[in-house]
C-alpha cells in the first residue's frame, strides 16, 4: 500500500471513493485531533442513562410487587400455622407469580433491546459519516479495551452509553481522565457487580452481615472490578500485582455505586441524586487505610480509590500494556518491540497524554510498512464496506435499518458490545480468519451487493479504494464477473478489503 492508502485504511476506517486522498497522509491523521467532536449524529435521540435506570427501577419494582402479591395470596390459602405449605401454595383463579415476573422481564428486555439496537445504529452511522476516522477508530479501540457486555439485562441499554459518555469525550485527553470516567459509569459498575459490593466492616455491611447470615444470603465484598482494572484496564497480566492487591483495591472501591441500582440504601432512588448517576456511599465503604502495590493510601472515602486509579494510570506497567495493545491493533499481531518502547516512552514522558502517544504511533516507521499486516475484524470490515459505498452526505445505501446492522454483526460473530468477557474481542488474525468466518463474510457480501444501486461498478470502484495495492488477480476477477452484482460481492471479499 502507498502512504495514502495506509492513512485511510490502517489508521482509519476505509476510504470513501468520492473523497480526495490526503496529499499529506501524516498531517491528515494528526489534524483530526483538533477537528474531532464527541457529538454523534442521531445521538440526541437515544435514551439517557437516567431514563435507562428509571426503566430498570420500574422492572425491579414490578418483580417485587408480583412476589409480594403471590406471597400474600399463598399465605391466605394455606392452613393456619402451616407456613411451609403457604410458601408452596397456588392461589386458585390467579396466574402463578412466574407469569407476572415473566411479563415484567419481557417488557424490560424489549426496552433494553430497542435501546441497544438504536445505539448500534448510531455507532455505525457515525463511523460511516465521520470526517475524523482515525479518532473514531481510537474510540472503538478504547471501547474494546474497557469492554462491557450486553449479556446482562441491567447492562444491555447502558453499554453503548458508556462508549458515548465516558470514552468519546476523553479519547483526545489524558488516559487517567478516561479511566476514572469509565470506572464510574453505570455500565461498568453494573457489569462487574461493583454497584452491589459492600465493605464487610462498613456501617451497612456490619448491620447487614448478621441479618444475611440468618437468612443464608451473601452480602459483602465483590472483587470483580478491582481485579479487571489491574489485569485488563491498567497494569496487565504478569505485571507484579498480587491477590492481596486485588482484595485491598476492592475494599478501596467499596462505596462506588449507582444511584437507585446499587446495594443496601442505594437500591432505591435517593431524593438528592438522579437514578443511574455515579455516587459514593460512605455507608458501603470499608473503613481503614489500604496498601496496594506497596503504597499506603489513607482513609479518604471516595478519594481513596480515585488516588489508586491515578497512580495506576501513571504506572510504567500500564504504559507498557497500553503501548503493546495500540501497536498490536494498528501495526502488527506481533508488535515490534522498538515501536512498543517508543509508545511507552511517549506515554510516560507526557503523563499519559493520549494524543502524544498517537503522534508517536503516526511518526513510527513501522506504522507505514507497505505490506498489509493486519486482518480486519468483522466490525472494521463492515464499516469499510459501508464507507466504500456511501454517498457524499454520508448516507448508507439501501436504507438499512438499525436492527439489520445488529443482525449482521451477530452473523459475523462479533456482536457489538457483546464480547462475553471483560477482556473484549481478540485483536489478531487467528481469531477472525478461519474458513467458516470468511464464508460468513462472503455470504454477507452477496446480500449487501443486492441492495446497492444498479449502477454500482466494482471495476471502477476497486482502483479508487485500493490504488496501487490493487492486485492483478483481483482486477481480473472483477472483469470476469458474470454480473455487476457479482462483481460487487467479489469486491468486498478481496484480500485488499480484508487486510490493511
């Protein structure tokens, strides 16, 4: 590839053929930092995280009401003094409580699914329409780094909002600010169960512990968020932290919760907070100083965990971990050690300033190697195909509904915000280049070709998209296609479209 193609494809989201290729590829990339805006076309039509929280609260209230009604009805029909039978009885003439619970759950799932689909649509359309594709690509990179999954009902409608509210505004700022914004977002707090973590020695934990023991219920510390911050978000695996550090960090994080959706007194909406907002609850916070990675942190309430995050953001292991992931994403499945070292140095000397790290990536000679070294995952491949056929006003051909986008990514094996793991999606070719995965792309390319305008000409489009990287074999295959539609479907399955 020439440098223009590298700027548009390896760093960006694919060329739109009606755009002139950048005369100065490096300047084109670096100039996007000043032009980038966090707002998204159509984003104002999405439900806010407060509205999402309100719906979850209504769902929980309906479940509780159904349970109380069933309990009262069963008690009324049981013989006097036989509590065990009361629990198992069914009220004659009334639907079982499970039906009421199912109805509430169906309603909640419908709302959450509708919001998820709308968020996917906004994400796709923004990626196709953006004039700052390098920065947009970085947003997607960080969203996968801080992965949450829509598999949990409470997280389904929050996942996209975390990317839009916590990552997009900080993608050209400091990593520390993004880190704190992400860890305090309801999507992360709910996905990793932090919202229900209770310090055993906290005021609420001390009172609830005795009651929970009597009822055989578990109320206490949850280490999920603390562990994933250390292992995935900052230091990385095998970086020297211990299980004791995980536990101590989890204790420091107690009290970080979500208004209306958390544990104990914050399982209900509070009059002085909005539902879905991050709050710190002293009632849930484990008292006492903490020692994490050999450093002492005084008892400072919310500031205790915030101080830990600040130190983690400045840690050399974090710089190395993030540098490695950026080099792997943009340059090579096996990141060149010299490139990783330069990115690591840029991170540490700038205090975690992300644009400084991005500039080092753009300046690196390894980034401009002409041979395509990265295999596009389903997200990048689909966006590149959509950009390749979009109109000058950013419109996607065929009037594709948002639900269709979501279905496409499901079929391709990479549903948006549904990696199933806090580690996010793999970023190497081995995960996406298997024969069955390629077959799914070919099938989708055939379907996509059918919705393009009749005058779509792959033979003309290919040189505009790939320039000097267009292979003679690809040109011949397109020339020999039986129809324009077949030629377009072949175009989307070419090596030039699959790699960058």
